[in-house]
């Protein structure tokens, strides 16, 4: 992203005169700057916030998150006769380890010596404070976007919802277990879901996911705001307003309409700007969680001098080690092809 290299003079309007008088006043008067930085470029990330608020702890070791996954029965059922005879049980290898490594996310932060001198007095907003705040937002924006992308070819990025709920079509293995020949380790990937535009379609999808998960309903459903608006239109069309006899509405009375969130079949439906347009995820939080390192849960390394490199400055790094892990891929689903939504021009927000 390009930024202007020059600072424009205040526009000549209102109380500000032009010409020599304006130049004189500008030379003699400080600017009345609001002592806050108003950020224009980031997006909210409700799903990441939910995962962070319920994050699980991870420590060291090789494959820091290892999930014993049972993919077959240890024993077999049989009907019996009067004799009570049965086949001898056999020892079945029914468990495989699914293993995940914590992924490292970093934001380098520079602090320049001359900058510190310039801001030693007459400061309005300390730049270092703004940079530190920005770095925390940037790292979360990157993670929020990575939740919905296929990161299987990037060994350094976190494992995503996309990977967890794939059925082998796009992600052939997950957690070190191949999905070919292991149908119990596949998620519910459902492309071309163009019919999910109303309550009926979404109810069918929830039942479909619940059935595929062995009868466990998802904890919540997340989709793009434009697709959420399409579903919401079905609710709004059924709204009714009832006015009782003698009822009067005053100037301060508000007529409420529509909803910030809806629930279908007891499952909350939310929207996330980072969820791609036309896609929807049904997530069961009993099996899907974000794991954070006990030693690097968004920590700052501290500043180190760069003088040995020939510069009067310092550099530090904001660090996090984490991964998103699903212990039962069949518990959730990934729907695609839901259509363009209530408006056409929406794109997934870019990480700046």
C-alpha cells in the first residue's frame, strides 16, 4: 500500500484565511490535533475471538498437540443361542495418533533512535504506542483470515477450518492421517449448495450436518455477512407489527425490526467478514479448538539494539505459537457455492 510522501496544508475554509494572513497564522499556531489514532483498515473477527476466549493450552514436546483418534471398534456384537456360545474376541488396532505442531506467527517491530528524540516532547500520540497496538491487531487479522483458507501446502501456517472439514477432495490428509481409506477421518464438505438461501434450506443443512456427525448438532454456524443478509431477508418478510386499541407511539418510541443474530433449530447463526462469500461453516466446539502455547501466547520479545548492524535503533518481535485442531472432522461441515449473497461486490478483506 502506498502512502503520501508529503503532508498537505490545512484547507482554506471556515475560520482559516488564505494568503499572507493564513500563512502567518499557520506559522504562529499549533494544530488542534485530536489525541487519538482512528484506524480505518481492519475487520472484526468474531470466530477468532470465540476461539481465543476458549483457547486450550499447549506445551512442548514433539507434535505438541497429539490426538488419539479411534477409527474402528475394539469389539464386536453378536446374537447368541441357548448355548451362550460366542466367537473369541480378537485384538484390533483401532487407534491412530493425529498429530499437529504449533505454528509460529510473528510481527517485527522497529523503534528508531531519532524517532525517540523527536517525540521526547511535544508529543500528541506516541508513535511506539500506536505501532504496538497495531501489531496486536495485525497478527489477529492474519490468523482470522487463515482460519478459512486451505493451508495444507503451507507448512508454516495454522491448520484451518477448511482443512478440518474437507472430505479428501481438496485436503488429502489431516493431522498426519490420510483420508483415503479412512472414511471416519473425513469432514463434511458440501459444494454447490446454491439452495441455502432461507430458513428451510438452512434447517435442512443443519440436519444434514447433524446426521453426518452421528447425531450431534453443531455449536454454531458462520457465514459471510452478504449470505447472512440473504437468510435474514426470509425472517424479515415474516415480521408482523401489532398495535393494540388506544396505543399511541411517541417521539421516543422505536419500532424494532430485524435481528443482529438468529437461531435456527437451536443453533446460533453468526457472520464473519473473513468467511469467504458464498461459503458457510458449521462448527462443533466440543471437538474443534484453538491451542495456544503456554510460553508464547501473544508475547513480546522485548527490544534489542541494532547498533551492531550499524543503525541506532531497536527491534522487537510480537510472537504467538498456536494451531487450530479438530479432533473429529465429521463433527462439522463446509458448504460452498451458496451464491453471491445480498450484494455483489463483497470480497474477503485483505490482510494489510
